[in-house]
């Protein structure tokens, strides 16, 4: 079945958040409980994280199977990324 790549809809942010948490669950055993909770909080905050850029999803068989947040150059945290670089994250 074909995968459709498209901009996320506002009403999909909760589903995207749960998809992100599930995707990163495999790392929970190597994190402290505090760090695991911080990671989950950040992953659930996808609507806020997407504001300076856009959230893009992959859909297959009418189900979301992946997501990424794209920030154009200058829209990401300057402490993490050079201003002339774009950045992506979950």
C-alpha cells in the first residue's frame, strides 16, 4: 500500500504525540525515570514544537505511521542549531 506524505491536521496532534511516544519507547530502559518523563513530555508537546515550522505526517491505509516536525532556517533554537540551517525532529 502506498504511503502518503502530507501536512498534519490540527486535530491529529494527539495521535501524533502518542505515535511519537510509542516510537521512542524502546529507549525508556536506558533512561532514568526523570529523563524518560521529560522525553515523554517533550514528545506529547508536538503542537507547540511545530508552531515555528510545520508538522508532516506519513499515512498508510488511513492510519498515521510516522511524523516529523520541520523548522526552516532560523526557526529552531539557536543554542542547538546554526541559524542558517533547517532542522527536523519528532
